[in-house]
């Protein structure tokens, strides 16, 4: 196997720009489709709360990092393991889980816990890097010197394709109601020039959801018949 060379990650200010952009996108989806108690798994600094209306959601963030949780003040947040949630069954209206599942050795345990705490017809908004993204395919085909493959990120225990993510959701009784576009050409892997970011964002709008850099799915929990 050829050597994989990773760019500095996360890089300077462009990672923050991309993060803000995609959180705004998912917040729009949450606001239009969800309400009630929102459990934010891997909440980090609780940045999503900047973009969702307080009158529509009651927010609760969880994370394993004390440092991250300190950044999330004054939002309600708990230090806990996502695979062993300290909540009763069917108590949550919506779960958000952004770029967490690829870091877990046991993603099925996470899915079981999400299903357990969600109310009937509850919503899950999940995102994860796409192992079949257009940008990754371009890098590989062009033999770029800074080829970046999600499989070789040290903290990733697995990666997902559109097919494997959708299959996992269906396995746990979710119906996918929306696929969401974020950005297909992540600027921090291409350039450090902020003025290029807008161009890349516009180009990304022409790329199908299953070829984006991130797979983002809104899914509804269904009850077994």
C-alpha cells in the first residue's frame, strides 16, 4: 500500500469556516423537521446552539471531554459515554450525532442506545466522513502528493460509504427522510486561501449528496410491527 500523507489537521481558520457552514446547514434541517428535547452526542463546545431557536428545542449535550464541555458553557451538558447513556427509555425527541460514529469501536452499541432513548417517531441527524466522496476519488485518481484517506486517520476505527451508513440506519429501524449536502471540496485540504472557500462552496452544490465529503442523514425511528 502506498504511503498516505495527511495534511495538517485541523488547519488554521478554514476548518472553523467549514464547521460553521455545515452546522448552519444541519441547524436549518433540525429547525424545519424537529422539536423538543435535543440530545447532542459529542457536543464539544455546543456550537449548534447558536443556530437553533431556543423556543423550539430544549438542549442537552454530552461528551467524554471535560475540556470540550467547559467550552460549552452555559449550555446544559453532561460528561458521559455515548454507548452507555444515563437516560431512561423513550425520553428524547431528537438526537444529533456529528462525526462521532467513525471514532467508535462499537458503533452498534451507540445505535442501540440511540434507539433506546428516542421516542417513537423520534429523529436522528447523523453525519460521518464519506469513504466514497468525489474529492477522495479525485485525489486517488490524480495521485495527488497530499492524498488524504479517511481510513487512515488515527482515531477512526471505521469509515462509511453511503451504502453502509444507510444499511446501518435501516438495521436499527430508521427510515431515512432526507440526505443533506454540506461541502464536497473541503478547503482545508486544497488551499489555505480563505477567498477560495466561497468558490468551493458553490461548486459543492452541484455534487450529489452521496458524493459529498460528509454523509449527512436525517432519519426517523419507526416502531416494529
